[in-house]
C-alpha cells in the first residue's frame, strides 16, 4: 500500500478525502441531472448518455462486488490510513467511484473533447484518492477505470447506432 502509506502528507490528507466524492453517487447523479436540466442541447445529450453509462456500469459493479468477495485494504492490511470514522462494509472489487468517474469522463470527453485532459485527470485523481484513503487496492481502481471506460464506450456506440 505504497500510495496509502509512503506518500502520506498533510496536503494530500486534506484533498484526497474530499476529491474522492467526485466519484460518489451524490455528485455524479447531481451532475448529470444539473446538465440535463440546465444545459444546452449537447450538454443534455451528454448528460443523458452519461447517466445511462453510470447506471449500467454501477449495476455491473454490484454484481462483481457480490460475487468477488475481496475485503477492503483496511480490513486486511495493518496500518492502512483511513479518513472516516464509519468505514464501508461492502467488498472492494472493483472501485465503484472509479467506475463512475471514468463512465462520466469518457462520455463527457466524447461530447466535449477540448476538456478531455481535465476530465480524465479528475477521473484519475478519483481513482488515486480511493487508494490513498485506504478504500481500494490499485487493481480495484485499474479494473474500475477499465470497466467505466468500456461501459461508456459501449453506451455511446449503442446510442449512436440507435440514433442513426
């Protein structure tokens, strides 16, 4: 758990527990709803597609978590740094926050390519934050990035196929 213990520092201790919420249900659903309700046509299309990718990918996450019983790092490894008093009881694989971050990042990058570097950087930081806060192993995050990316591309392809 190199990323959790060896690079621990005050600035990251302050930023990472907050940044991790960008991949949480509250933020991701709110973002999609906000863009759908208040955005222009392209933002509304992106938001609806992102919401479909998010919903579908999170369904897959729950199937994996209920069939692959991988305990979270803080439950298994000694001296893992955590940042919350109430810790999660569900399983670790894959990282749902990372899946959500990459599901949204891929869709929004396809619609708004000039922002892709910033968007992918945020999704990557969400994944990093999950390791830093002791919630996930690196393989949980990498799998989450792959799953979120794949599901978003599949959603986009299906939507384009249906729309054409």
